C-alpha cells in the first residue's frame, strides 16, 4: 500500500508567483502533478503551507507540522500523516513526474528491504521524487530536525538507501524528464512547450 505526498510549501521566489498554482496547459501545475501520480496512489495528499489555496483539488491537505523547515520539514509531515507503510514524496513543480518510476521504486524498496529508493544524478539526489519506508525514516528525519539540520538527505547514513541505477531510470523515463523541476518563468515556458510536443491531446 502506497501513500503519495505532494509537497507544495515552497515560496516560489524565482518564479515570482506560486508555481504550484500557475497554469500549465490550461490547468494548475499541481493538478497535473496530482493526476499523474493518482493511478499508483492508495492514498494521495498534499503537504502545504497555505491549505486554502489548494481546496479546489478536493484532496486531503496537511499543513507543515514544523513550518519553516524546508523540504525536510515537508517530508517529516508526510511521514507523520501517511496512512500506509511506504510513502512516495514528489514536488509540486515536476510536470513530468513519473508514476511508473515511483511504482518501480516502491517495488524495489519491498523486494530489497531498503528504507529509501532514490535516484542520483549530476546534481545529487532527487529526494522529491523518491520512496520512503515510514517506520525507518520517520525517527531518522525527526532526529535530524531536532538537531537543527535542514538538509533533506542529512539522515541518509542512518537508513538503508538504494540508489536507482541509470539504466533502471532510463527504462521507465527514457526522455529523462521525471526530475525536471521548474523554478523560473523561462523554465516553465520551456517545459510547457515541450509538453505540447509530447502530449498534443492535452493542448
């Protein structure tokens, strides 16, 4: 059983407006993200800083339990409120988030008895497109937060981390778009144009 949490607590400083609510192919970007992950979710919810902004989605909304702690605080909230033992965490600004890749990661977590299954690219780990074992990760995350840490992977040495190999990722995300997150208007426009090419039925 898989809980899927969408994190939408960022301040979107570089975008100049709330990127989760910015229109992407005619609907809010976060709505697109939710629709893409819904098929694999036994539970789907949002971790948000302003719940009222997302009421239109008709999904469970959970405010940050520890406001101002960044993505690590958001992950903590997701692990606290999730009803299932495995939790997939994704960001609200990933228009090409890959449900098949997340499902494969969840399967690997069970098969290999890992606590985290995550991709690692040139820019480092992808903690907001990853899968976590709630029982093992929650105390490790809480300990880091209690110590004042905010780095989202600071607790990885305390758990069993399975890094996805490039060929495993490529098999399910051949275009390499799953981890593309949008931070500026220019990136947003480029991603939207790319989506129009890939998904003509949505335009």
